[in-house]
C-alpha cells in the first residue's frame, strides 16, 4: 500500500516530529529516496463500519440522523434522531 501512495502524500508520514515536515519539503515533492524514509511510520488500518451518525448544526435547530449497515439488504438504512 505504501508503494501506491503518490510521493507528495508520502511526505505526510516521513517525519517522526509531526506535524512538522522538513522545511525543504514545504514547496516541492520529496524525492523517491526521501519518501522511502516514511515507510516505518506508515500502516494500513482496515475499518468495518456498521453504524454512523450525521449531525448538522444550525441557528434554527440541529438535524441528526443515524445510519446502520444492513447485511441482508446490502445497504445503509437511516433514521432521524433527536439532536
């Protein structure tokens, strides 16, 4: 997965002192050799999402919904929730 990253994205994991990137990378992409230094800071996280909530804050009132993954329908099913 790390090898598939675009080089400018790989700079995000190249510094052990995040969020501070080396100043020489601020205005250009790191070289291929420099981007390889970030491999030790990279990992793949797999998430299986089964429930999520959406919240919109507003002056007139808030809106909130909950979504649950339905295995039998292979789709998200949602309902409105009280904010």
